[in-house]
DNA sequence: AATTAAGTGGACACGGTGTCCGTTTAAGAC
DNA sequence: GTCTTAAACGGACACCGTGTCCACTTAATT
């Protein structure tokens, strides 16, 4: 994945950076974490940081990557209702539940990974989108392209954060989305 | 609204600022418009700008205000299906259509008005939220609090922009939301 | 041990922020 | 019309983050 050979000092610094960044994203408002800050916390020069990552968002993405890939694998090859086999409505509900759970643990990173609209340009969004479109098609829903973005919108980290701050529990949020899934894709 | 008497020069500058800002928000990426830039374009000192507005978002909000209030009036007292009298599903669909139309004309400003999560703190969001909750209650939908935010999420300006850039027309977006409205609130 | 290419980190120029305060100017009193 | 005063103005200032550049260091190779 990362061009074959990595020098020992480079690997050491990459680890330091990721570890330091993980702490920062968790401790402060993830949107205010700066490159300078990460460099300082990691004990690394600014230039070194920029060599690998263009901005804080890409560092958060690197930290998030593993978790997202894991969920993507389950969607493609896992057990129903998350994986193939269950009716579309159930699969959508399961997807919502999984994403909610992922957010519960990693909102910091998702917030840090998204500077404004970055959300849609990231590879992950394309994956979720394709998945939802497939479910809509399987249910014969008209205009799946437009609907898919609408159905993914509630998963924006800002929405999740806002709901939690309003006093809603993760469970309540997931229940709301389950209802949504089953009304949109009855079955 | 603004403490009764405003001095002539103050009023003149306020007008200059709003006019200049309107142009800037329309011409460039609204999220990159800076206070310095607005001050320069308006031919006004930085201090003068800060006297009234704390940041570019508040200026965009000021420009947007009139349009939002107008829609709010229609929701409360206008003709059905936007105003009271129609079944909840139809009213939600009409609300979606109206918001989509408003975005079509003023995405620039909505994008400029929202720095990250500001969306939820703004007064307008509370209004939309209360409206949607009322519709959900009227239809006897369980857990309206959690669902309301989910149903409003597709109206985030970033989502709209993304959809337009993907090639969807405003009409297709509105159709998708209409379908969503009627599936969530059948009637 | 010598070579070399990758990696490092700090300095630099730039641009935006928000505040502070000496100066200007409109509005009301007489 | 002048005077007074408080509001409004605008530029300077100190600060912080950005992204680049390049002289230096260090790991890997022969």
C-alpha cells in the first residue's frame, strides 16, 4: 500500500505523528486541530509532517481508515442483515445501526476528517452511496440517485453531534433511522 | 430590531458592506470569503466591519434573513399545502420543495452562513426543526425528536451542492425529497 | 568506509484574525 | 451657525497558522 520500502526513521515518525494526532483529535474540537499543533505534539518538524499529509483532515482519515474498511468488508461479504441476503429495508436499517455505532466511537475522527464538503470527495462516501443505491434499486425505488444522498445526509457527523448534544442517546438516534429505513423501503 | 436610531454614516456603511459581501459570496467559494476581503471590497476599515459583524457567516446570515423569514411566514400562515390545512405528508413535501427552491437561488449565502456546525445553532434551524416535529406529531410518528434532524439533514447546503455537481437537477432533488416525505408520512 | 538518496526540521514570507485607540463626523442643543 | 458629545470610523499592531524551500542529517547499499 505505501510504496514498498519505508525507511526506519520515517516509520518511527509516522507512528509518532499518528499517535499524537489521535490524542489531539480526541481531546479538543477536532476541527481546530492544526498541522503546527500536531507537529509539536509529535516532536517532529513541520516539514516532516507536510511530507506525508497535506492537512489535518488527511491525518484523521488515516486514523479512520481501518474502521471504515472493516465495515465495508462486512457490507460486501458479512452476515445478513448487514451483508447480502436480507431484504433491502433490513439491510439499510442494519447499515444505519452500524454507522451510528461507528460514530459513537469515532465522531472525533470523522469530524476531523471532514473540512466542510470534503465528506463527499472522500472515497468512503462513494462506497456508502453505491451501497444505498444498490439497496434502493433492489427495492425498485424510483430516482435512487437523488434519494441516496438524502438517506446518507443524516449520517453527517455534525448531525450526530448535534443530536447527542440535544440529549438524544445513540440508541434513540439509531431507532429513528431504523424507522426511516423501514418506511422508505417497506418489505 | 436595530436599536431605533442609526447614524447616517453607519447606515451608509452597512449598505456598502452588504452590497459588497453579496457580490463576494456569489462570485467565489463562499466559505473562503474573509473579513479583510469584505472590508476592502466595501471600502471600509476592518474595525468598522467588526463593529457590526463578528465573522463572514453573520454577514451572509444578514443577507439571507429576509428570504428565510418569508418562508417561515408562509409555513405558519400561508396557503396549504405549505401552510396549515393539508395532510402532514403533503406539507412536508411542500416544505422540501420550498427549501429546495430557496437553495437553488441562494446556496451561496447558505454556504457562507454556515461555518461547520453553525447550522444547528442558527435560529432558522430551530424553526425548521419545530415545524417538522409538529408534522411528525400530527401523523403520530414515534420518536419525532430523532427523526426530525434526520429529515432535515438532506437540506444541508453541502448536500445540495454535491447533488447539483453530480449532475442532478433541482427538480430531481425535489422529487427525491417528495418521495421521501410521502414514504415517511403516508396519508 | 564511502556513497547516495530519502528523510528531516527550522526559517521565511504571506495572509487573516481580532483588538485597541487616536481621529473623524453626525446629531441635538442652544 | 456654532458648540458639544457620543457614536462611528479605520488603520496599526501583535499573534497564529500556512505551505514552501533548502541546508543538514541519517538510513540503507556497495
